[in-house]
C-alpha cells in the first residue's frame, strides 16, 4: 500500500525538478558549516512549509554525511499529530511513502515495532499528517537508499517508546524529531521563548518542554531519551523563525535544527 503525498504543491514544490533544486540549495547553502568528527545520529528539524522552515531544516540535514552510515540506513521519524488525537505512536498501514522524488520503503523492522505496547498501526493518523512527509525529500537528497520507521505520536510515554525503538537493536540508524517551536508570538517574545526551549534540549531536560514550547515536544522528549541512553550529544546547528525567513515579524513560528552526534547505538 502506498501513502501518497498530501502537501506537495503546498508545503513544498510538486514538480520533481523544482523540488530537487530547492532542497539542493538549502543543503548546499549550509554544507560548509558541518564540523568534522562525530557521526550525526539524531536531528531535531522543523516541518513547516519550505519557504518558512526549509533553510533551517537544510542546515540540519547538511550535517549528515553519507560515509557515516552504511548502505540503506533506517531513519526513525518522530512526528506530532496535527489532526487526530489518540494514545500511543502510530505506524502507517502503508508499506511505501511516495514523494515527487520517488518512493521510500517502510523498514522491515516495522512489524517488530508494531508489537510494542507503545505502538499501533493507523492509516488515519498518517492520512493528512505533513510532519513526516516534509522530511522525506531532504532524506532522499541525503541518502541514495534508506528505509523509514515513520511514527506519528499521539499521547505517548516517551520512555516507553524509547524502549521500543532501542529494543529493535538497529545499528545503522538516524532518529529525526520533526518539530517547530513557538507559534504566533511577536518576534522578540518568540526569540526569547525559543532560546529557552533550545537550552532545555541542549541540557537534556525534555521534561521541561511542553506543547506551547514545541508542537513536537513528545518527539523531542523521545529523541532526548534515545540520545541519553545511546551516548549522543546535542549541538545547536541553526535557530531562526518565520520572521527571519519570510519577513512578517508580527506573529512568528520558531524553528531550530539540533544535531546529536556520537557512536552507533551500542557503541557507547
């Protein structure tokens, strides 16, 4: 079963050539800032429309380097639910996600993950959700081949979900927390609010982050729990808001990219 794109032409270009060039420009504009040493194992990246958050997402994805990963890595995408309420973390019924750049297969590990008490299978949770979909073109430009474990998070216990993810024993893995930060605050207030949220992430204090700080606060909490148990360390890559990228500063949405670097799970 194929999950077809629902925000192509709205959040990002629907034309493959335009989309490829758009993402390439976001990645290349930040590629020189990637520091040497330490494989990136996790990312916090935004999920708004590309004109707004694309430059910040590109800065985060530019820190990835293909040699850090063996062929066909598994990317665990943790996304908030914007449209439906449920308990747990939802995998899709689909076995493939389609974008204008091609098809992305669901990892075979999904069947094992689905057996966890923290995880369910729901086509409804994924039907209209953009927070997974907008990450895929960036990943398609970074990796020649990869599989995904796309999880839309409802009301879920981050520690329980962390147990399920780490219980898979995946060695060649990237964990992506899809999240914007503050929403529709005046520019100066948003800057201060987002700085505080980012500091909580850098300090590893996921319990201090709530829904008014980041729409993906549960994905962030889960990534922080995985990072803590895997020995990954966070580093701020970029922080801007829609007032910086799109011009209107009266009510902005905040964005950040934060990279988590360290060895593969099990190495530390």
